[in-house]
């Protein structure tokens, strides 16, 4: 038996230590404590106990963050389970309640100190001896059950699987000790694997685990040699660590807070009992019984009461209640505490259908097929109008709501043309493979009812198409379902093989046109021009283009831009019916509802409860997550919630759908979605794009999905034509989410965004002109209608000209130019995740190499369909990771950092009327994963484990501005956070780039400041230069050209950013000035006032220092900790003469900046060369 140890300290020792080390703010020590007989009011338990040997990860975690920009209101009336404010009672305490209070104090004290022991399980047997030594009587299970009855939401007391706890033993010492995962998790017979995977559950041992869940201790770590407390959140790989230690002040504060809560709970109980006219003792005797735990092998007792179960139907109903009735039921649940925010419940009235007529007659076969497959007898007005325009030979763009029947608009004209001419070809282009598969399935169903066309070949032609089938599809298919990538890489470069198809191509359908925006939109627009050019060259001038889009601000203009067409007909009146729709802004409650400083709870847990309540009431639900990992975490949470509700039979009807799954798994899930076998789906934005997954009743969006357009697109997935539907936005703890929770009206009133495509981007344009020249030699005088006026310049400078005047692809793009032009960041290299559980070797999924280092690491937990798999082996050479199913209730979260630094200067611009300069050149993005946290389902950190991974280095192009030293001095003088000021200034500039450069969010990125580093209590060795940095996220080492174009307008960008920040009425920064919806660090480290100082310093504007607010902006910012240093100038690129950069002035005229030239070579157009910046060649480190 193991001796109980507690990381605590006596009062005398604390006093002695404080006298010895008065310079330290807090004293952290670690000693073994003998538990002696003493009163329970003492702070230290005494006496000896022999705990069981069961172990569990240390309950050491970070507490909830204080939400930014949230005022501390007056605490509402106390509820029994929560507030730490004492509630009084005039009712004398019966002796039983006094004893119960003593038991709670002793249990609280012993538990809190035991939590400081790493890998120590707070089981009933482990705690019992120490508690009994304090209360001087036997501790019964019934005592803790009574405590739970008084405060049911403050503790857990249940039997858990001991095997599950043992998996958590692997800690940081194991990794540093060079033990492999195989040493700690050796191979085992298949029978035992099956046993651990869930078979033979009755034979598994269980332990009775007790936990407080209403407060957390903050973890600190000592250096093993010096004993100094260090920051566990920073890089630990080279540090020598020992057991975590804790502040006695923190522990005593938490103990006292719990004691006050329990005293209040007794007082509330007594007050309630008096009001009800019930004896409080008899009431407690009756109500505590459901809280007595039982092992799973003998669950004969009554489980704890759960009002979320009581109103649920025993089986999923085939006909659900109305949405208003369901919302009323949700509000009546025990865990509903006002999550629907004020003004956050909106109702949209149903819309009646509007029908239209065709100007021509369809064949009877087509009419019959429409009725037999979809029950259609009449066309909606927008369908009829669009089909009439196509029949008249026009190009059409349809911008109507989701599920408005847009697919029929392109299916009927194509099938009508095939009936008239069997040689007709059509090409359906979709942004995703899932959409292509979905439309293929729909069309094949239609063809079954068309005599003469039943055997017609229509098939997908994408990256999943087997190579042996591609020639047959190319030669025989009348309709192909493909994507822009295949058109760019395979179809257009092989024009000769595809010539027959392209000569007979009658219709090109491009669905979800709103996806083709920004840089990706520019690539697709040039691909469409290449397609039109080849069709014209083979004699096909009859091809017509059909596009469908979500509701956007400029659909007509966008289609003309993407296809290079002038004759486009817009159809935007929606004649389809829709049922009543309700929208809820559902905010995740605070951990302590009466304490706003406790931080928001877990949005995944909140969503899981809401999700399960809906599906068990017969509501078909889809939940949208922002990233893949969140998708898996939510799937796990939903399945755990279903088990809690004792509805595990429903688990098989809930599945995740996201990128990375194998093609076979994707097809299977899509089929089950469409056939209605699934009642709940949890996916990423891949399911935004109109995949037909059957009728959905509700959509839950977990966290604000970066843009209003995304939110509206996701919300539109719910709703049957004649039934009501529900859309819910669940607010996370991030400032952006909370902004919309506080301002729900903006969700409905903000205008739709305009789509923009930049066809003047030289890098993009040259790549596609090189591809076009490979497909067919270019003659600028004939082809400029496809590639605009820049064609002649690019041909002269970048292509090879033959004797006949034709231009051919440059040698550096050969032999396959299309493979050198990446239209989106799709990686070729993938890691295979292999499931080795029970001796099997099956591929779970494939993971892009860039994601692999952040997702799979030895000892980490990999999530797939909500199941947890332990990574046992990872080979970067073989691109494989072996995983094995384990049953644990914790996951892992990587610990990483990213440094974005300029490497070489290629161009410089002086800011007008200022000594500051802007720089452009090569950027290095360095990403390092140095360890991972073990995190439980309540997001508490259980352990920190180190890994030794090589850094990931990515190169790009970008621009940067060094923050003037005087700005840093001003910020420090007012105690304003320098990192927050830089972060806010970067976001302010980024948000205004679309005013000068056609781009979309994410095309250009910056280095977002991380709260863990900036708010650390100890000095970090990783100090960042005071610099605003922006880089192209796409385009590889040459960039996409967007940051380069923004560099030309940097002085105007700075002025607009400064004006916006200064004019905004907010005090701490908001989405209107210096916060970003896409900030990967959730805008936590922000200083609006600091951003104004930096922007004005760069522009040499006057700064009124006396009117600046005093910092710190966040109470978590430590005093005297320096994380940012003055930036040093980046070396120039040696021997490099950069192209002349023409810079427009607000007052007229231009100036030129030449890098690497002599001063006499550079001059302004007005003859003034005072602004010219010259960089002399300097030797590099390599020299």
C-alpha cells in the first residue's frame, strides 16, 4: 500500500520560508505531511492513511479565462449549487447538518491537497483514511451522497473503469527517459485487446472516484536542480523538471471558496424546507438516495435524478413536435439557465411557392421522370425563368436560397439536349468531390425513368477515379462530374485526347460559384478562360455556362468576371416555398453562473447536450464545427452524453463527416446521410456546400464560423419545404463569438459580402498563360480577349517566341506546366493512419503532412469518429502512424509556437512625412511542436508531455514594418501591452487590405500573439521583435503576389487603419477596428490604445500621451515581464536589383524605389529623388 502524501506546508514553515525569501511574491514548496489528530478547521489534514494503489493523472489545470469586454454585474440571487457569496439562514442547523459540514470541510481539504500529487487517484479508498482522522468517525458513501444532494453540480462520485485510468500513467518522465510507447504499452494478445476495447466489460475492475468539479488549481513546475518555479506553458524540451507544485495561497483560497458554497447550500436547503413545510433531515434522507453510486456490475440502485431524461421520449419519434414546442421543452430542462441571449430568438415566417411556365414544351418522358423521381408537377418561378433563358441561348447565374431546387435548372436543359442529340456533352464542375458524388447519384436516379437514356454513361472524373477507368469515361461519358483541379491538371493539358468531348460540349455547369473568390477565384477564372479558348479553337462556339450561387451582393458581376462573359442573365427571385424558421443565439453559460470571472464553460459539452436533446426528440440535426479536431471532440462528447442519458443505442446513428476520411468511408457516410439512417451529423464546412443529405430539421453552428456568409450558408441547410426548422449559433468563449452574442441583430442586418477576383495578379496570370501556351501556342493579338492587356507584356518577357510569331511555354515550366501552378493548397504527401487494434492493419484515414506534425505524435490521442486511439508509432520516412484503440476520457492538445520572421529585404518604401520605412522580401514561417497536454473532458490540463520534433519551415513573400523605439517607450510608460498593441495594429491593417488589393480573408496572414506566452508570469527566453509582419499564405516561396500589391499602398493602408482605430467608439478593440473574426488566437492579446500609438508613430503623427489610458489592458498581464524587444533591420538580398516599385501619392505624382542600385539610378517622376531608398550589396552569412 502506498503512503498518502500531500503537497502542502505547515503554517510555521510558510512563515519561515516567507522570511527567508521575501523577494518572491508566492512561496511554492513540496513536503510530505504526517496527518495528525486535529480539528477539521485546520488548514492541514493530519494522521496516517493507506490509500489504494490506483493512480490517475494529477488534477492540475488552468482556471477559466475572464471574458474580455464583459462588465462585472451585480451577482444575481444565489442558487444552491453555485455562488461563493454566503447565504444566511435564520433556521438553526440540526446536528446532522453540522456533522455534514465538518465532513465536507475535511473532504475538501484532503481532496485539494491530494490533487497536488501527480498520478494520484482521488478514489474513495484513498481519501477515506485522512478524512476519518479529521472527523474522528467513519466516512460512509452515504455521507458523500448527501453532500452531492446538497450540491449536485459541484462534485462527481461514481465508479470508473480502472483500465481507463491506467492508460493515463504515461507522463513527461516516461518521454524524457527515452522509453518508447511500445515499452509502456506492450503488444498483447488479441483476446486482451478485445477486452480492453470493450468486450468482456463485466470482468473489468472499477474504482469509486470522487472529484470536485467547481474549481481548479493552477499548475506550476519546479526546476529539479534549483527548485525555482518555472512556466510550464513555455518550451520545456531542454529543461529538467520535477513534480508539479502549487501555491498554498491558491489552495487555501479554493478550499475556503468551496466551504462557503457548501455553507450556503445548507442554508438554502433549510430555507427551502421551511418554505415547503418539510423536515430538512427527512427530505435529505429521501433525496440523497439517487446519488449513492453503484458499480456497473450491480446497477440495481436508482441513478441520480436527471431532469434532461425525464421529458425525453423512450424511442426516437417518427413525427416530431413543432419547433416552438421543442424550444419550450428545452427551456424547461434542469440545465437551462437562460442560454438564449436577449434579442437572440428570431422567427422567420413561412413562404408560399410561386410557380412559373416554360416557353417551350419538354418531352413527355422528361415530364414523367420529374414526377416519378421527385413528385414535381410544376416548376417554381426561378426554375422556369432560368430554363427559358438557357433555351434562348443565354448564360445564366441563379442566386437563390439553399434547397430551392437549383439542380433541376441545369439537369433539365442538359437532358433535353441529349434527347435531341445523343452526341451532346456536358461538364458539371463542383468545388468538392462530395458535391460531385451527390449530383451524380441524383442524376442517375433521374435517368432510370428516361427511356433511351437509361444506359447513358455519366460518371465522376476526379482524383478518386481509378486510372483504368479514366479513358473509358473520357471517350464514352456524355456527362462528367469533375472539379477545377482536374480540369486544370488533366483535361485541358490533354486537349488532343479530350478533343471529341470538347467539340461536342454544350453546357458547362459551375455550382457553388460563391466559393470561387479571392485568390482561388482568380485561378478558376483563368481556367475557365483556358477552357473557352480551347473550345473556340476546336470550332465549338455554342457552349453555354450555368452557375448557381448562394445569395451574395454581386452575383451577376461575379459570373462575368469568372467566365469572361458579357451576356449573363441573373435569376435571383426565389419562388420556392419554405417553412417557418427559428434562429437562436445560444450562449455557453459561465462555469459559475453567479461569477462572471469564472469564464465560459465548454462549448462542446454545451452543444453535445443540446444536440442530444434535439435528436432524441426526433429532430434531424447537423452540427458545423470550425476545424477537424473540434468535429471529433464534439462527436466524442455527443456519444458520452448519449451514454449518460442511457441511450447508447442511438450512438450508431450519429457520425462525423470531415476531410481526411478515406473515399470509401466518405461515400458510405454520404449514402447513410441521404437514406436517413443517420439522425445526427457532425461535420466541418465541407457540408456547407449543398450536399444532399436528406431533409434536416435543425442546424447547430458551434462557434462563429469566421464570416457572416458562412453562418448564413450553414443555417440554410435546415428546413423542409412545408415544415418548420431551427438554426442555433452556440457562442464560444472567444471575443468574436461574444460580440455577436451581445449584438445578435448584426447577424441578420449585416449586408452580404461582395465577391472579388483579381485577374491582374502577375504571378497567377503568368502561370495560367504558361499553361495555355502548352495547350495551344499563343498569339497575343487573338488571345488577349481571354487574358486581358497584360498578355503581350508577359509573352514578350516570359515565354518563348518561334519564327511564326507564336509563343510557347518557357522551359522552366516544362514538361508539365499545370503541375507547377497550384490553384489551391492541396498537398500530395499524406500520412496513413493505420489501426492496429486486435492485430488488424486497416487505414483509418489519410492526413496531410502539414497537419500530421500537429495531430499525431507518439503517446498522443488521435480522434476518429469520436473514438480515441493511442499513437504507438510514427514514421516520417514511411509516412505512416500506427494507432490502437484505447478507452480513455482525456485527449491530447499539442503545444506549439510559430515564429514569422523576414529573412531578406528585396524592396523598401519610406512612409511619407515620416522616418519609418516599409520593407518587402522573403519571409520564413517556423512552426515547432514541442510537447502536448493531456486534457480531460472539462478542458482541464492533466499532464504536460514533451516531444522532440524537428521544426517545420515554410518560406513565402511578405512585407513588414519595424515599430519605432519611441512607440515602445510610450507604451511602456503607460503600462500598455506592447505585444497586444502590435497584434491589434496588424489586424487593423489586414482588415483594410481589400480596399486596395482584391483578396479574401486568409490570403494574407500575420503573427497572432498567444495569451499563454504574453501573460506568462515568468520571463520567456523567446522574445519577439517589435514588428508588424504580413505574408502570403499561398503560393509557396514565391508568394501569391497579394502582400506585394499591398506593399505598394502601405502608406494609405496605415493612414486608413489609424483613422479607423481612432474613430471607433469601443474602448478595448472590436471587430470594427482592430479585432479579427479569423484570429487564430481569438483576439485575447489586444491593446487598442497601443495600436493607435504604433500606427501614429509609423506615420509620424502627434500622440497625446497624457490622454492615453493606463494599462494593463488585461489583469492577467504580468508586471515587468518583457516579451517584445526592439527590432533590428533585416539584411538586404545581396546582388539583387529589384523591379522599380511605382508608389502613388495622395497629392498626385509617383515615386520609385529601387533596391540594390546606385542613388543616381533612382528618381521620382517629378524630378525629386529625396524619397529614394537605396540598399547597398552586403555579404551574406554564407559568404
